[in-house]
């Protein structure tokens, strides 16, 4: 688990990360307008990680200035890492930062479950051109469907 500091519903379908800065900006503004301090990006696919998405959103947030955003990379957190990650999340939100929690799929990485649950809200990350509906439903059940405000659909092969 790593963190880095970077100054920083609707369904969105996004092309690969570097190709569509305007789409990422629109997504950021739709998320930034909501009341959250910690937002989990949760991939549906086994083995999927949301780090690239979190980094892209943090870059957009930084380019527009405003509130500070931190990315908490929880994709490789082990069970013993969870308490420290939860403390790091709480410390940053208590200091007024917004935190993007880049989780791994709860279907293949159970330590992502308590970290996503600790966030105020979550967004499901679904791969474009894949049949991930069943995985997305199971992942949402693991985290809690009421926590999700929407989904991002994109080419997950380029989001690693």
C-alpha cells in the first residue's frame, strides 16, 4: 500500500487514460460536486486495479486547482496492512484532504473490502467490451451496493 499527495451519478464511458483529458475532467467535476471525503474506485474484474484511474482523476483535479486530493493505493494491501491503511485514510480526511482509494477487485483481493467500505462513496470500474455484469454485481454486494454512486466503463487493459 502506498500513498502520494496530489493537489485535487453518472455513468461514464472513457477511452484509454491519456487520450481523453476532457472526458476525465468531466468525470472529475461530476464526482467532485458530490459530498465525499474518501471515494473508492472499485474494479469489477478479478485482478483489476483502479490505480491508473485514480491517478488520472488526481491529475485532472490538480490541473484545476482547489482542494487537495490524495491517492491511496490499496491494490496490494495485505490483511495486516488494512489497519494502517484505514488509519492513513482517516488521518488524511481529518486534515481536510479528499482521498481516492485505488482498490483491487474485492472478488480477487478481499483486503479491498474494508478499505472500500471505509470510503464515503464508491464508483464501480467496469471493462469495456467485456461481460463483467455478474462480477460487478458480486463486487458491489461485497462492498455494499448502497455505497456506489455510479460506474466508469473503459478499456481496462490500458488502466493498469
